[in-house]
């Protein structure tokens, strides 16, 4: 079962458009230590 840890303001669903208070878009980046295998974090 995956676990999630939320820090700060993030969108309610993953992989959606998320705007800053100024109206600019935030970018999403998948960060992991072993490429696409193992644990990873979705960063905005």
C-alpha cells in the first residue's frame, strides 16, 4: 500500500493543472533514486 506525506499546498488530484496564487502554472517532477523503480516523490 503506498503512503503519502503532504507538505504545503498541493492539488487534490495528481497529474492535473495546478496554479500559483499569481496565476502561473506549477510544474510537476517525478523524483526517485532508482529511476522509475523503487520509491519516488512527485514534486511541484
